[in-house]
């Protein structure tokens, strides 16, 4: 099994920034994609951003493109989500996910094998 632990969530003001981290531990894979999803109250969990093993391929939801940046440090088994220009619409529980394999990341949450417990991000206006 792979354990994913998110950190860095909290309260931010509109226009502010937060950086989320997700550390992977346990069973190691040769290569795996990493992603971030979020779930707001009363809504389904949705795709935010993803990155492939090498970091050469990234994908973003239209709603965060240009404001959020996903990156990874494979030596530390950690993926990051830098969130800038936050708005109240970004308020949600943010989940980290891992998908074994060296391939382009998918936006489909059901195809991701491992999930973290989530971290709350609240943006006040």
C-alpha cells in the first residue's frame, strides 16, 4: 500500500496564496503520476491538477489554470500545489492522489489508485 499525507491547507484571504504538499510513503513504485482533486460542500470531487512521473507533462482544470502550479520532487516522494490568487470558489477539501505507471495523467478520479485523507482549504472574501 501507498500512504499519501497532505499538508499545507488552512485559511487564506481572497487574493492570497497557499502551498499544499503531499508526501508518499510505503510501497514504492518505479514511476507514478500524482494529482490533486478537490471537493466543495455539496459537490462532487473534481479534478484540479496532475503531473506525470518526470514532471514533463502537467494538466490543469480550466478553473485553476494560470493560478495554480503543480510540481514534484521525486527524491522526496512529494508533490506540491502552489495556489495563487485564491478566491472563495477555491474553498474545498483538497485530496492528493497517485496513479502507478509512467504515463500521461488522467482527469478521471476513478482511475487513480491511491488517495490521501484530504486537507481543508478555506478562502474568505
